[in-house]
C-alpha cells in the first residue's frame, strides 16, 4: 500500500475544532468558510452547529460544553451575542463598549470574547464605498449585530445615527453607549422606521427580518426612496427583499455576504493564527 494512502475506516483527527452557537443556523455558511480556510492552510477543520433550544440546553451551558469538548473556539450569532459578552473576558475596551461578542476563543482555561462584526462591517463598507462618508444613517435593530455596526459607523465617521427598534429601551441603551464610547455628533432613538428614514443617506438592516425563516423586509420600499446606500446584515439569502427594493430605487447596496466574509476571515485569524488568501477564499465560496 502506498505510504500516502489512508487505510479504510481510519478517522483523520481534526487539527482545529470549531463551532457556531445560535438559533435558526441550519443554512449558515460559516462551516463552509472555515473548512475552506482550513484547506487553504492545510489544516483539517471540524466545525459543528449548536442550537441550544434543539439541545435542550441554555446558551450558557452550550458555551461551557463547547469548551469542555476541547473546541478551539466558537462563533456566536443571533440571539446570543449580548449574552456571550456577559460570560467571557473581553480585553478590547471598544468591544466592551459594544457589549456584544460574536467570536469566542478558548485558551488557558478561559473564554475570551471578540467582535469581528465591527471590524468586518468596516471592511465591507470600505470595499464597496471606499472613503465615502456614511452620512446620516438609519440603523434598524439594536441587538448584537446592530450594536457592532453602530460602533463601526462611528469609526467610519458617520454624521449621525438614527436607531429604530421595537424595543425602545434596547435602542436607548445603545444610544447611551455610543454617547459614552464613540465620537458621534448625534445619536437618536426613533419609534418609526418611516419617519427615521426621511433624509437618511444610508439605511441598514440589523434585524433577522429577511433571513430564511423570517421572511419580509424591515422597511417599506417607499421609506428608502432618496437614500444613497443600503446594507443588510442578513446573508441567507444574500438577495433579501430589502436589498432588492433598495436596488430598484437606485441605492448602492452592500450584501450581508460581505460582512459574513470579512468577519469570518478575521475570526479565522483568531482561531488559527494564520492568514488566508482572501481572493482565493472568495473564489472557493463563490462569493
């Protein structure tokens, strides 16, 4: 038998064990991204999906179980990013200000939290719009990804952010944190998406509305007329009704696929300590 051949029945031990914790994640492409990055770096990657409700466990127990099983780290998605921030150590003061974590690294008996949504959004925005300022932005959704994107908008020099969320207390909490931690001229909380969209240059969806299982759009098409650009954090599917409406009205659109890609590459670096060829990875993922 040639030296390179694998005997039948031999299980190759993974070099890196990772996972994703969230709800409604069956269609997530995170396993595909990290396995493709692993192939590029010649690492065998095991990437599991963990849905607490399906496991009959809490998020807290699921996170602890992933650490106990020997995973190197996990990604965290809706609706657990804010809870994750309460359970892990966070070294970056900006991420502490965001109050949400989407990447957890298990090391030396500790769980350390990061937010690659923030840096991933900044990279996605700049890849599409270069140095163009965001202007006045309507942010729909003040949850975990909304908080990260809001701080990303501050880093990009947004003129002001209008936050619209059904949960007014959550929206106000984000506004207060932005005032405390980010250099913004104006942050305001709105109860009506339509009213908040009037005069906005950018419109952003950071709710699950539009993703598989949560069909619809967070903003009526008429409300986004006159805006310049739109971003949707949803990437399954990439062509949400919200982005279709924005394109039909002539807005420059940024798909959630861009955020998915850039946050994923940055999470991979944290998990593996290795860089990847971004163009080759995009080609492998057909993005």
